[in-house]
C-alpha cells in the first residue's frame, strides 16, 4: 500500500442544494492507492459519495469519515483492487444497499 493518502485536491464535487454547506463527491482524480474521503472541501462538509466516484480505479483502501451519510450504489463499481473500506465507527451510512458487493468493512 502507499505510504501517503490521497489529497483533498484529488476530488471533484457538486454542492448539495439547498444545503450549500455540504457536498457530494462526483469523481476521484488522484492516483494514490490509499484514499481518505475528506471531511470537508472548500469549507463545505463532504456528506455524499456519488455514482462512479471510485469506479474502474486501482484504489486498494478507502477511509470514509463520519460526515458521509450517503453512498451511491455504484460508487465502487469495478474497483477490482479494493480490499478494505475503513468506516468511522460513528458513521451512520449503510453499505447494505450497494449493488456492488463491498470488500471487508472495518471500524
């Protein structure tokens, strides 16, 4: 695994309307194999992971913060190298609705 985690600048996002103080990730543009979903981007809380954000990527490990309350069912489509999704213990988002089976989920 990589020694460094992806940076906040490696994500694109949409501002959630009407609550403009929150965002949903729309794509991951980085190359790191270890990715931590940022708590915030440009002063707005990251509360969602949108469709296809990590699809067809080589990411091995993803950490999801407690702010994320929505994960699109196709967020990890064909992310074949993904072996671990680390979820904050106090995160209320559920992976049970995902159409693509998620690898090991750890607190």
